[in-house]
């Protein structure tokens, strides 16, 4: 019967439902009390006006502003890292192209600048140290 009571608060009941609800209300004190509580709740909610403090908008806008600044800082860091990474990759490619052009090879000794050196060259190089 409580579902029928709630339905009566939201929309019009047909004659059969209205008669059944009226009969139940006349017989059941708990149902009448429930109807009073629902009507009181409904009137309280209808007149409710939320109140905001004077600093609510300042606090909210301040938080939004700080999160926006934080987001922009993250974007700047990401852009810097991206630019640095692209520049480093370009530099490595240029060095590899120079080594390939001069040595005609990308072997490890060519990459390290040791191609064409003999063991005696290393002895002469380190003899002074």
C-alpha cells in the first residue's frame, strides 16, 4: 500500500486506486502517519534553499585556478621533454650518418672511433700516462 501512497503523491490515481488508498488510510493509522511524514518532507524540500558562504565562490574558483596552473605546468614539462628527446634523437642520427659516410660502416669500432687503429697505436697512446 505504501507504493500506492507514493504514487498518489507523484501523480493522479484512477478511481479504483483512489478508493483503495482512501479505504486503507481510513483503516491504518501507520499509513496515515506515513502520509503525513511524506507530505512534511515534500513541503520541506519544496521550500529548501541551499546557502553558500561568501567565500564559497572564491574557494571554488581558487581551486579551479590552481588546478589549471598545475595542468599548464605539466604541459610545459611534457613539451620540454618532447623537444629535448626529438633534439637528442636528431643529434644521434646526424652522428650516425657522419660515421657511416666517413667509415662506410656502422661496426662498433667505427662508432667508437677506433677503426684503422692497431694494438701498437694503443700502446703509444697510453705510454704517456
